[in-house]
C-alpha cells in the first residue's frame, strides 16, 4: 500500500510540475526576443562566444526533444526551438549550449554523469525484474533483492548527479543571455522562470527515485528481521 501512495503522490507532483512547465513555455513562446534571432542562431552565437567551434546545431523531431549529445558533439533542438524567435526558444537553446560549454570545460559533474551512463543504462534495463524476483524470493534468497537495491541506487545516484548538471547549464545560459543582450530587463525574468520550472522536473524525478529506493530498502530490512 505504501508504494502506491508514494507512486500516486509523485505521479501527481510530476503532472503538476509538467503542466506548469508547459504553461510557462506556451506563454513565453509568444514573447519575441528583442533582436529576432532564432533558436538556431542563438545556439550558434553562444557556442561561438564561448570559443566552441566543433559542435553542430541540428534540428530534431519531437516536442521537448532538445538535448546535447557529448558523443557526437551536437546540440539537438526541437523544431519549435530551432526555428522559434521567442523567449522560450532562446532559453532552451541557450540551456542546451550550456551543456556543450560544460563538456568543453570538463565540468566535473557532467564528467561524472557521463561515466555512469553505460552502467545506469544496463541497470535501468534489468532493475525492475531483479527487484521483483528479489521480493518474491526474499525469504529464500535475500541477496537477490540486495542486488536489485544496489542497481536501483545507481539510477537514483544518477538522478541526483543530473541536478547540478542541469542547474549549472541553466546558470550558464541565463548569464550569457543577459550579457549578450538576447534577453532584456522585461524578457530575462521570463527566461529565468522557464528554466527554473524545467529544473523542477529533475528535482521531482530525483526525489521520487529516492523515495522508491528507501521503500525497497525497508522491504529488505523487514524481510531480514522476519
């Protein structure tokens, strides 16, 4: 029963944050940037201003599909951001370029996160099956649930390491948007608020993962006592 309460709570919280984020980006996508630059132009300018010449800016399909790929050094922007000439597009484009700047400057949290990617990808694929089997076999083979907990702990750790990576990328983006004049005294607070709500989605995901991890630990300790 407890896990369902946790699940419903964080599902509701995630929906509320996601709805607010979507509302902010919808509103700010109607506010043009003062110089009329597109997300593509803004991304290229931020990269250039930071001395980065080996990163491509590409348009990709999908909504909220914006991301930086450190493997092939590409800033991938959804079409509405790539072509958009508004505050929301500017904020997202600059944020993704913030990750490119992190990569170029060997930002330690990003390096740590990149190191965990292969391990977390493997754990994410199998962890639910290991946890399920571990719970079913708790009395006869408790070590299996412990293995599942360790695997889940890695994904939780990954979620928390992602927080400073995302927050720092937004910090770099907002500082550059302000200095470069892409945003002004009226539009800058809106870009700041949009990126703040985007960061909240990562906070909710990390806390949800931690709560679930603690639940599985409680099951393991309870099984050991029995």
